[in-house]
C-alpha cells in the first residue's frame, strides 16, 4: 500500500477512537478530528474510515478476543487502550483494507504513542497483535460462530432467525454490514418540486431518482457536499431516510387539524406534517431536550414551516399532563434500540442486552398510553420505531390493544411489507427495501357511543 503512515495520522486515528467512546455518533467525531489533522477527504480518510466502521461492526467479537488473549476485560482498560486493543485485533485478523506493512506501521505507531501515556501497559496492544498473527482466534461455540459470520450479537441473531428464518437472516446481515446505505431527501412541497431536486442532485454528479414508494422523496448514491448544496441550504429538502419519510405520509395531516408529535426533535417528521397540511394545521412539537428543540426550530425556519409549529419542552411520558389537549392525530416515534439503523450506527448492536430492551419497552409503553390519552375520539395515532425487534414493535402494539378497549388497529396498506407477527402493521427492512428498518402501527380511538 502506497500510504505513508506518520505520527500525525496515528494521532488522528487514536483521537477518533478515544473520543468516539464518549461522544456519539462516531461519524461526527471522525469528521471533526480528521479535519483537525488535515486528512478529511483524503485517501487516509477513506482507509481509516473503513477500519473504524469495521471496528464498530465487530465490537462485541473484538472484546471477546481481547478478553481471551490479553486476559483482561476491555471494560477495565482506559478508553484509548481499549480501542487500540480492538484495533490490533482487526488489523491482525480481519483487515482487508491495508497490507502487512501498513498494519505493522499503524500498530507500531499506536504503541509508541500510547507508551507515553500508559507506560508498559501500551505493550498489550503490540503483543496482542503479534499473538493473533501467530495463532488466529477461533469461535468456541455455535453462537460465537454465528456472531462472527453475521457480525451481530447472539441475542439479535436468535430473534431475527425466528422472524426471518436462517436464509433471510443472511440477507439482513449482508445488508447492514456491507451495503452502503442509500441516502435520501424529503422534498419540501412548500418550496420546490421533485423534478427540480433530482436535476440539482445530478448536476452535483450523484445518481438520483424519485422514490417509487414514498411521495415527495428522492433517493441518491454518491458523495454530496451538504455545505454547497443550495436546495438543502434553502430548506427545499430535508435529509431523511425513505422509511422515516413514510411515517408522515401514513399518518397524514389536514388543514385545521391539531396534531401532536410526541418525540419531535430534531424535527424531520414534525416539519413533514406541517408541509403535508400546507402550513394550515397546528403541530404541537413536544421534546424533553431544549438543545434538540433548537435544532427543530432551525429546521422549521429553514423549511418555512415555523408558522404552524408550536414547540413545547416536556417529557412524552407525561404528555397528557403537559399539553392538556385532545388531538386529531398523534405521532409517536420514541427512543429505541436503533436496531433498524445498524448500517448507519454499527455500534448500536453491541449495546443490545435483555436489560436494555426491557428498559426501552417500559418507556415506550408509558408513552403509548399517553398518546392514546391525547387523542380525541375518532383520532389517529401512528406509532413508529426504528427497530427490528418485535418487543419494540408488534408486542408493544398488541399489549396496547389488550390494555385499552377504546382503540382499534387500522390496517396499513403499504408501501412496505405487512408484519408477519401482527397483521395490519407494517415493516420496512434494510435487506428488502434498502432502507432503515422501521415498524409502523396505526391506531384509531373509537368514537364515543352515540356520537
């Protein structure tokens, strides 16, 4: 490999790995640090980015290998040493980016750099690397074999195998591990047209086409400089995955209606509902974080939807007390495990535990009950979640239907696939639709008897 690795490059790589342990998403950290060291957009950027992505996709497996070979739990190491140990495993066993000279140079440079901070402990990195070159690690049981094959935790493999079957699980794993996600823009119908946006994207040298599933959405492949893309700067488009943009179209919005977005920031779905109603509905945007609400308001100003958006800082788990209103429509897209977005956020898979799932589900169910309380009789609730886990999707909705006698499921007719677990609900899949994985359920509050 023709890349010459110097101290500056090693420092940049270590800083990205260390800081991304504290600040998420790691992609933001990577861009900022690489810009600081003057390697953003260079060949070093592309090579190091490939290595970092692989590290996050394999993090759970890497930690098992570090623990077995270095005889120390990675969680007990300082962040820089922990990430350097993971890097050593990737370069020794799984790297298909650099050659032997590149890998040796990186590990030597990392060890020297960390020796000044951690003394002899830094030698763990180079000794681990050499050990794995001599004798590569092998899985110890079937689950470890599947984890290595699919780069997914066993917990997720078992669930998806039950839903999809072994053959389709292969396709799912390939989609979230090897495909570059297709990017997309929601076109702001208040300001421009789909045709104009497609032409603008093509003028910037990227492949672009109109979505065949979601109205007013454009998909594209290629590198696009957001800082110089005028439709984005002018609020004519909003960066949004197709499956996310489908939510607004499924729920709908009409002039004169009162609509609540319960977890609104950063505002993609909120502004979408305002656009659908041509700025003639009242959209109450509820979010617990004031900094995220500022991002929502910035987006609303840029898209021209600010006149119809009413921002409220509050906890969605207490939404009915905070708002004291009855809405025509409610959108609930709560915090979740993000297992639908593993291609974009590969590290999320290794944070998945039974405890973490249970915690998310408990919070989601509280919010679902609050969402029903906000609805007026005859009103519609759309529940969406960026997760492939049935606990956060179908099981939550079945629980809600069993808990409340005054609601009913409204079958969703596309644009994605009906759930195999709960008919009438819908799922978008990364491997079937080249989108983020999403679950959708539409609920109607029954009109009062005699009304």
